[in-house]
């Protein structure tokens, strides 16, 4: 008997990051992200024992946080060079906010090289919105920038993310782009293998204190080193509460793994979102020896 599996593709829109004291938001009010269907590779690939162990452990982590840090959270894990994501938790997607500065920076670097190095440095290490806006403008703005950044995402094996911009919503910028955690982790899993990505990853390995949370620095005692980029901003157009997220590449003695994690605290407070990501980061650190890893 033949079993037919259907995959539904949902078009999404998305966004960027608010940084206190650093220009205006790399984003503006717009549409919230919609849930995405699982890629065919994830549906057809049977779960592994590690999947079950991580799912059970993540559920226990959520339960332990219900009183102290209630809210929604999620995580996606993909080995470097791979496509299959391990998806954990109920939060599957959200606005990209400043995590989208990674593909924006790579696209601008490929076009401008040394001419955009200083802007790239500020956009990644400081999460400077003005610098990121200049990088976006350097790509041509509007459709030209959307096409350039989309090309980088597709090269990084993200098949579905639709980059949002002022073309879609007046005064809207790319940080508003909806970026599913699984798609973001898949892109990060291919980032080290992409031409010219060394500079971006080097900058992600030297972010300022305003992004040193989540998986950043977790597991150094076991030899793990993380390159990260954080993003934060309103969870939805009508919300004053924060979505806090992070994309990371974790290097261990066995190999590398990409991680995307996000949280929407019930309190709506930015600091509670960071605390939730810190708890997830510490939890993940306990599994470094068991995570699926890869190399380019």
C-alpha cells in the first residue's frame, strides 16, 4: 500500500532587532509569522533515539520553568552540513529581528568586500541597526535587497523564508521577516560551508555583552565554543511583549552543530526572555556530547 504524505508550504513574512541606544529599530510594525509545515526530509526521516531523549528533556525543562519563567519557547538543532532539523518545544517561528543581520551582512560583504567591513562589524558584534540599515541600502534597497538576501538564504538551504521589506509594508524593514526556527537552524548549518562566510562567523564569535546569552559561552569547560547572533523585538504587531531569539553555531570536539532558539515570556519583559534563553542554553550544554554534529 502506498502512503502519500502531503507537505503544505505556507508563505510567511518576518523582521529584525531593537537595540537600546543604537539608532532606530531594524524593523517596523507588520504581520506576525505564521506556522510552517515540516520539510519533506523531516517528515520522511524517522526519529532517532537522540530525538526522543531531547524531546523528553526539553519537555521536562519547560515544566520546571512554568512557575518561575512562564511563556512559550522553542529550539531547532541541525548538524553542520545537514538539513534534518530536530524541532523542540511549541514555539516554531517568529520575527527574525536582528538575527537576519547575518544573511544581510553576508550578502553585502559579497557585493562590497572591504567597503562594508566596518558596517558589517557593527551590525553583527554590536547589533547596530543603523549599520544594518546601511548594509541593506548598499544592496540597493527594496526588491534588490530582498533578492540579494533571499539568494543567500536559498544557498544556505532555507527553501521557504520570504524576506519582508518596505516593498511589502511602508516603513517596514527586513527584521520583520518571519523566520522559522527549523529554517534558521538549517541556514546556520550551511553557513560555515558557504563562500565568504568566515568573516561573518568570526564576528559572531566576538559579539558584545548585549548578545552574550543563550548558548553563548555555554559548555566551554567541555571544549565547546559558540558563534552567535541575537535578535529581539515585539512578538506581534499588537504586542508590547518581547520575542527574544538567537542563532548559533556550536563547535565541539566531535564536530559542529547549528542551533536556533527563541522565547516569548508571558510577562512580556525582555530580561525574562533572556533568562529563558539562558535556561535553554544551559540545558543544551548537558547534551553536547550526544548532539548530531557534522563538518563542511
